[in-house]
C-alpha cells in the first residue's frame, strides 16, 4: 500500500512538471502577452514608455464633465489625473507628464501652480 502512495505522488509530480514545462515553452513560442514583432516592443511601450516627459503650461478648465488643460493657443489636452486636476480648476498651472498624441491625453506625473 505504501508503494502505491509514492507511485501516485511520483506520477502527479511528473505530470505537474511536464504541464508547467509545456506552458512555459508555449509562452516563449507565442512571445508572451506583451511582445510583438522581433524587437519585442509593444504598441503600448512605443506610445507611452518611450515618449518623453514634457512640461505643459496652461489653465485647468472643465470641459464635458472632465478637467482638461487648455494652453495659450486654445488647444486642450485631456488629463488622466482628474482628482489632482480638480484641485487646480480655473488656475494657471504647469503639468509634467507624457503625452499620448493620438488621444490628446497627458499621463500626469505632476501638476503645480504657475508662480506669478
């Protein structure tokens, strides 16, 4: 009876190891959920990660139920930090973040008032 128990354990461990190896090799062959092409750079990385942190100046205003940054030329940028932006409503600010040009969206790192 004791030998049978160890045979089951050995079988279960072997199957588990084999299944884990199969999943790992499949994931490598597929390239993982975030890898595309031979360079391994995803569209997300190309759009956000490699864009530079930039400073934008303007006024935080409310538009269509959300707070946006309006610059001196009148162009507006959506902000992903809505709670923080609300604190600066109708004020001149300097927003530091990464711009997603396609969506006119700034991924906000920091918002600070412009010193007069």
